[in-house]
């Protein structure tokens, strides 16, 4: 079946007892057993429940795999993946990785005997040079948040596998509609489902999709042992959101291109970073690797003051963290999503104080441009 058909139907078969086309929300913590040792496939909601199973089947299918596990947030899923490592193991991450991943690794997991370092994963030579004898995992975000650097997944997968290293790709920014890292060689894909997969800014969630049965078994063990599996209501919401993923992504992509072109022409904008623009240094590679460019873009206004004026004067674009919802969100990474990264490191990786991030929603593009135009007049 095609992507849209799978997104609507996998895991969403009519409910057998009543024929309901939308699966009910199994809002229950426990399941009554017929007799000792005989249940109907579920025993306790931390371990599993029908809404989670349905969502996991769908997400696995969309990323082209058998096994997926869903968590309370993207960070909970990513944390579970990092627990595949053991004390003494080393991991290399994209240097402009999401601020929460930087915090989790450098402030928390480092105390559990894990070693991390951050390199520009779009540069294969630098990545290769950073490999140590104990390197067990590459963690790549592509495009990166918010610097929009694109990493060549197939090339990094080849390098990883030649050294017996697992490649994990965060596919949040593009969703499986525009990019399928496993088909390019990734071993594990993670998502913040809070973003495009749900798409309606009304639930948080994370997903881990796995190619190796032994990793899948371990992640399921972590999910049921540590207890961060996604709850029934949230699974229901994300499952509902995924049904419109394909049409939303098409519209996000069209709006993203229009806004990027508008911003690139604007005299008050110093630089626009969007892989869909010819001016993006990795435009050709993005075109090869991705089926679309999505709706995440960043632009530099040159100073914190100019950025602040813009953010204080937008009306339709909402000043908020997060991304990937139907509503357009605008943010200042240096003071918001990436504030946990030290200022010198932020600057080194290109997150300047005047860098504004836009998650372009699916409103009418003309209305978004009009809103930005009136806000620019006050900058
Ligand atoms: C690329 C990326 N990965 C992971 C996360 C973490 O997801 P969550 O906020 O659902 O924990 C985020 C959050 O913004 C993100 O942007």
C-alpha cells in the first residue's frame, strides 16, 4: 500500500466488538485475567495496551520496519536508545543537536560512565577522525535544529558499519513522509512525535524504530521496566494525527518554500537557512536524500535586539517552543530551545543571538507573510 493508505489504516482496523472505525481509548490501568496465567494479550498498561500497540504498528510501517516503541516524549525515547550503551562506551553526536539531547548527554548520562563528543556529522573526515576504539554509536540529526545542516545518511551509515557502530537518526524534522533513514542504512530512527507525526500541538510523544531484533527486544525491556511508554489518550491523539501526515507535510513543504523565498528577498534578513533554497550549501544533497524540504527554517537578523523586536511584534506567528504543528511557531533558539548549550559552544555551531527559527504551519502563506511584514516594519 502507499504511504497515505498505511498512515490511515495500519493499526486502525475497525474495533471487532462494535465495528467502531476509530479504535476506542482503552483508558484502563489493568486487565482482568480469565484465569491464573491466561489473559487476552494485555495485563497492565505500563507494559502495553491496545492504543500503544496500534500506534507502534503504524509508526514502524511508515519508517519501513517491523519494530517500533512509543514513549511519553521524544526525550524519553532517545534516553531509552542511549541505554543500549554500557559504561565506558563512547558516542558521537551531531554538533548542532537539539538542546535537550545536549543536556541529557552532557549533564546526566555523563555521570553514568558514558563518553560523548559532538562533531559536524556532515563532514565525514571529521566524523572519522573522532572515532575511538570504544565508539559504539553515532547519533545524527538531519537537518539539524536550528542550523539546518544536512548529513549524508548513506555515507555515515557506511562508515558506521565498517567500524561496527550503530547509526541512530533523529527524523523529527522531516517525518517519514520526506525522509526514510532506514532505507539509507540507519539502524535506529527516533522521533519527537510531539512534532509532525502528531501535528496538532495537543500531545507529546516519542518513537524509536529499530532494525535489529536484539535492539528491539532491549528497547521493549526498557520501555516496560522504566515505565515511560506512551499513555492511551496520547497514543489515540498521535494515531489520529498521523492519518493526515501526508497532506499536512505537502502543505508544510509548500508554505516552507514560500516563506523561505520571501525571507531571502527581505532587506532586513542577513541570511536564510533552508535546505530547499539554492543558496543552501547542501541543497543538492538534500534533494537526493529527502523527498521534500519541509517547513523548518532559520534566518539571521544580525542582533538579539532586532530578533526581539520581530518576535515581540508578530501576531499570527506564535512565539513558542516546539515545532511541527499546524500553527506557525516562531522562536529564538539562543534563549529558548538551545539555552542549555553554553554561549561559546552555541556561537561555534552557528546559533547566533539574532538567529530566529520558524516552524511554518499550514495556514495561508499570504497571511503569514503579511504578519511577518508588519512585524519587520517595527524592526
Ligand atoms: C529534533 C528534536 N528531537 C527531539 C526532541 C525532543 O522531543 P520532546 O520534546 O518530544 O521530548 C525535539 C524537541 O524539540 C526536537 O526538536
